């Protein structure tokens, strides 16, 4: 019953098999190998457009380096108040951008409202001593386990683009959002105004494979140099590419995400049944935020369940919102045991 996070899971077998399959002979270093080329082409097929793809080791690096490439002096990054890049990345976006400020925007269930972006744009105009908006970052799926529809993404980016902002998507759980919506990768990104995507694969079955997928290279000049200077240009790039090879083969990545989302949905249903407890926000991807009493938390932990306490938003005195994350490895038995204990 491990619901700590999807990055506690291992790597999927097809991903590990691909690593072994590609571990022979020598190949040019620093991404000039044929496999990296082939995988870049695969990204182009998936996104139905001519993207450039830059691997990084972590999602934090993908987020921070995307921001670095669109940084301007006195720039502001508009992001949700719960955005990972604001709350959980040790100030790396601020560090790599030479001090762009993150402007946290109010959210509903993790999603930024278009009005919040409009208000920030109206308030902080060119010449503002506080700073000037330079980028918008949306997290998909959000940190609250909800997703933005393509229309919602487009509405947010339209305001931002009118004002010259670069639009970034933190897609640490992109696959989970995608399968929930049944949208295409193109509809959810560049067709909805996204310039660059942090494409996460580590949480969904790879062991160290993230990528910056660039739809609009003019908006991110020198991104490749920022990545190299930050130490994220892999000399053995083909082993990151190999993970993506296994990940994409036969739409394995979508199957993994469906499995994780299915486990989360089963968990949410079980939690809600018979008034056991309630969920804090709609469950749309692979995360469940449940409002539990301290007694329930203690009981579950005593029986070996693992999860994090998240916040006290909307809680009564002895309640706490806990985060339960399902991964592609989560089994129905684990879920059912958790629910039975509850
Ligand atoms: C929404 C989101 N973005 C980015 C990251 C960063 O990924 P990494 O831990 O690989 O730096 C995480 C990791 O938990 C995340 O949940």
C-alpha cells in the first residue's frame, strides 16, 4: 500500500528491456547518435509537428532551463500558487534565470483561472518596479490531480501570448492528463498555445528520462546552450533515448498512464463509498487527495500504508488532506486493502 508518489515505482519492464537492447557497440556521444535521432523523430510523430527535443535528467531541470531560455531582466513567471516549480524546486527557476520572480496565482483545485492571468498582466506592466510578466507556466496534470482541458489551456495562453509571454507546460504527469482527456498530444500543447513542454516520463515508467519539447524555438533562444551549461547534455544520450524507445513502443506510455489513472479512480470510488471519507478535489489523473481524520491516518499508517499529508484546506478540526498517488505498479489488491482498512 505505497501511495507516496509515482516516482517511488520502479521502471517498467519494456523500458528496462529497451536499455538492454540498445546496450551494444559504440555510438557518437552528446546526442549525435542514430537512436537519439530516431526518438526525436518519434516525438515529432507523436506531436504531429516539427519539435526539437532536449533530454534532461530531471523534471526540475526541464522546468528551470525552459525558464532560463526565455528569461529577461526583471521578468516574472506566472504560475499557480501550488506549482512544483514554485513550491518544490529549491528556487532553481529563480537561480537559472538570474532571478526572475515566480508570481504565484490563486487556483481552484490546482487550476489557474483565466482572470488571474488577466489581473496579473494588468497589474504588472512594462516599467513596473515589481517586475514584468515574461512567462506563464501551467502544470498538466496539476499538483491537485486535476487537469486542464485543451480549451482551458488555450484560454490561459491566449491572454499570455497577446502580452508576449512564453507559455510553458510542466508535464511531469502529461501522459496521465492525456489519457484522462482522450485528447491528442498536439491538441493539449502547441495547438493550445504552448511553446515548450517539460515532458515527464520518469514518474510513468522510465527511470531517468525527461525532455524539453520545444514547439516554438524562437521563443527560447539558446536553450541548448543553457542545458549544456547546466550539465544536462548527456554524453551517453542514447540510453535516455533507449528508455523513450521502450516507453513509446506500442503506446506503452499510454497504457502505463491508464493503469495508474485506473488505480486512482478505484481508490477514489472506494474512499467515497458508504461515507468512509471524502475527496478534496475531482480525481482526474493518478492522484487522490482524501480528507481523513487523524484516527484514520494513524490506523492506515499502523497497517503499513504509505502516503504524505498534504494540507488542511477545507478540513475540520481533526482532519487532514492526504495525497495518495497511484503508479503504473499500483495493484487493485493494494487499493482494496487500503479501502477495507479505512
Ligand atoms: C508536477 C511536477 N513537476 C516537476 C517535478 C520535478 O521532477 P523531478 O523530481 O524529476 O525533478 C515533479 C516531481 O515530483 C512534479 O510533481
